[in-house]
C-alpha cells in the first residue's frame, strides 16, 4: 500500500467547530462513494464502535457521540474510488462541507505511519485503535459458527499471533495504537467483541 503523506497537520476551520453532516447526508456520501459492501460494513462497524466508546467510556452526549461515529463512518470513504488520493479526498470534501475540524483531524490521523499525521485527541486515538483490530475481529467472527456469540478475548489473541490470519491487518499498528491510547489490548478486544456484532450486515 503506497500512500503519500498528507503534508499538513491543520484541518478544517475553527469557526466550524461542532458542525456535522446529518446522519442522512453522511449515509448518502457513504452510498455514493463506497460501492464495496465489505468496506462499507467495515466503516459502519468502526463508526458504531466509536459511538459506543464515546458514550460508555468518555461519557459524551448525543451530539459528540455522533461526531465520533461520523469520523468512523467516513474514515475510509475515498478508498474505494480514489485509492491514490486516500484520506486527502475525504478531508477535502469535509472541509468543503464545513465539518468540525476535530472530525476531519481524526480521519487524517487514522494511520500515522501512512499519512504522517499524529493522533492527538482521544477521538483521533480511538479511531486509529479500532481500525485494524475491528477488521481482524470481523474476520474471526466470519469463521466462527456463532459469529460474535461466545467469542472470547483469548481466541482473538490467538488469531493475532497467527501471522497468516487476516494477514493484511497490521499487528504493529494495533500495538502502537493501544500504546498511544494508553489502553490495554484486552480491554479494547473485549469492547469490540461486545459491540461489533450489533451492526447489521
Ligand atoms: Fe479503516
């Protein structure tokens, strides 16, 4: 995966702080930009995890929960149609639509090794932390007869150690993200197991 650094560390306009797309606008953008259903599901899953984390762990209100969810929901929005412009295209679009800079920043920093933008806020760090691990746990759910039901942390950690399982999931990024967010990997895995299955296909 060759991705060019974004080349800047400031996003959006402070005057637009708190602005969001409506839920309908965000889902329309997702439908128009992301034809790949697996990718769409991944984004909805990460969006849901972000919302649940904002509510349960950060104690944020509905408006903030939606900002967190929106960052997750749109973080890979340009990957399907414009992989060579990944991240830059969606950043530009959200800036044009005058979306809250914190949401745009979270999207811009979801892969520090690729985009060169450091996750700073808890929203930034959690998006980075959920991204890869969510994908691995989804892959694991698909090979289990009960899906997420009965899945345990130990089983996920076993899959993490198997380099050939979901080989495109970067173990290095998962470790790095947990360290940056100062979260135990077990807590994060448990949280994803608990909530990811709530997202419909
Ligand atoms: Fe992603």
